[in-house]
């Protein structure tokens, strides 16, 4: 079991530094992951910031939200 905060979750859905490290952790060790109930609004806010600062496209942000 592992608890993920929103910054770690973002690395699973949007390419960021250390995304590969987190993905490897999931494939190799994690069977269950837990997140806070605040993860959804925090994730949406993080995606909005990435769009505003041109770190990701609006389409990619919508795609990440759907997968989340």
C-alpha cells in the first residue's frame, strides 16, 4: 500500500520530471494506492496551472482529467 499526494499523481497522468520513476514504482511494487478526497480538485487546479503556463495543452489537460 502507498499513499500518493496530488503532485505524485500528476506525474502519472502528465509527463513531468520523475514521471518514469513513479511509473516504475507502480509497475514493480504497488498493488494498492490511496489518495486524499482532495486529490480531484487539486489535480484539476494543477492541470489548470499547467495550461495557463503553457506547460501542457488544453486537450492534454482534458485527456489527463478523463484518465484520472
